[in-house]
C-alpha cells in the first residue's frame, strides 16, 4: 500500500540545518485554503504604477482569487480603490484589466451609476422607491498605498500599513531606479504557470540555479559579477543584487554602446508575499513580477515593464523581450517540472543549502520566505501544530 504523505512538522529553526517545506505544502488544497485566508486576503497586492491612474477615469483592476478591486482616478486626481462590486445586487462592475471610465462607473445590470469617488450618483427609478437615499450609497472602499511610485491595495481594513512593512526599501529603490516617479507602462504579460505560487517565488530568490540550470541562466550568470551577488532579508522585504563583470560591451546579444541605463547592477527588491521590482544590468526599464495564486497548483505570473519617458535603447528593448520569452520561460519550465516532482511518492522534503557566509549560491532567502509563510499560517491559526515555531 502506498502511504499518504503526512502534513509533517516544519520548523523554522537554524537555517543552516533546515529542510524545505514538506511537499504537501505545494499541492494540498487545505494548506492552500489556509494560505488564502492567512496570507493572500490580508496581503498588500501590486496594482500598478501611479502613472497608470493619473487622469480622471483611468482605472486598473486587480483580481485576488475570488476578490476583485478597482483602482480608479477621481476627478480630483486622487487614486482610490474599491471592491469591484455594485451595491444593488452584487454585480461585478468592471471586467477589463485597465482602461478609462467616462464620468461614471455604470453597472451593466440596472445601470446604477457611481461617481469616480465611489458615491452613487444615480439609480434609475429610485424616485419610486420609498425611503431610498442615493446619497447613502457608495462603493465599498479598499485600502490603497503608494510605495516607490507603485500602488498597492489591501482587502483587510486592519492590515499593517505597507510602508511599515516595506517602506525602508524606498531609499534603495530611489538610488537604483532614479527615474521611477516618471515612468510609464510599456507592456504587461500574464502567464499561467502549472505550479504552486511558492514554487515560483522560491525559484526567484535563490541564485544556486543560475549557473547550473538552462543556457539563458548561464548567459545571465556570465554578465553579473556573481562572486559579489548577495541575497539579503530585511523582514517583509528582501534584495538580491550584484554588480556586472567589468569590461562588458554587449548584453542580451546587443551592443551596450552609449545606451542609457539607470544602473549597471542586477537589482531585485522583493516585497512579502509576492511582488518583485527589478532591473537587469545596462537597461533602462524597471520590471514588476507578481505571483497571483489561482489554485494550489496554478499561478498567474504577471510580468510588466516600465520605462522612463525617453526613447528606449536597443539593449533595453531586447532585454524586455529576452526576459519575457527566453529567461522567464526557462524558469517557468523549471517551476512546472518541480511541481510535477513534488507530487512524487518518492519525495517529501530536502535539505536547504544555506552556507554560513550567506553567499551567492546560498538558499537562505528560501528559508526566510518559508519562515514568513509558516509564521503567517501560525498567526492565523495558532493551533496549527504542523507549522511549528522555531
Ligand atoms: S446589480 Fe448593479 S445596478 Fe443592479
Ligand atoms: Fe531563474
């Protein structure tokens, strides 16, 4: 008989002695549901750059599992966030990811019309309904915060302000990405990955696979001075960054020449639980990288690119293409292979390779991330023995 895999203990403990999460954490529907409640409903979610909602009526829609949030710029130029639902009989208001609303947000069912600040302006036939006060109806607000020119929303009215969690990253962001306040969206791409969201997240936060996996990764590893690549946890945010090898004349198959770029470093700044903002050496764009879970073994991986308001160099253009169609897919292939392996009866958990130097190949950020997941699950459900403490 094949034994079912236990939902074994995982203890944060000493990172240098640690094992990875038991494999069931990556496909079990019960664990996923706990993560939804403990991590995703209360999390700060990336919406977009503030420039995307800078004119009255500009909107972005952010879906988090079965919840949907509308971020819309008011007539006063202020970006507000609302639950994307009509207050009459609960119809979803907007289905597009982004666009511009003319004057009012109109429900497609009975045409209730909301002002851009969320207040109900008009409900057809409301005169004939006794005691109905349109002035007392508004879209349900959602919290919104701007961090380093990007907008984040949170469904939990009691969540810790995002600035308290990740605000300390702002000076680094400003130094590495000086043009961030004036950037604009170039492109956004969504990939559906057949893997748990943690598989995708953990792949991004370790350099161990860089020079050991596919050919595109090896190209990247050749560009950066990998000995000086460092991965650093700061509580609910983290960085992994390093300088380039000196004397580079080409990157991503293009001449660097006099191309403009914000930094010649490879810079990644991660925010708990699922946002990364980054740039590649010699490029002038900032990328965002988000894992929105769709199910225990399905993740929406959303790439977006933002650029300063000046013409793109060939290096920048090629790097965005290379990220979307070369490097990204190489990682996605690894993610999906790992996910298939995690279901094997022949595997449960393996040793994390964390070295005492916390060097470029060390998996200490994976351990840090798993500790944050375990802590969130335990805080949400203190009786949860299987995700025990230190
Ligand atoms: S459900 Fe929106 S107007 Fe009726
Ligand atoms: Fe990778």
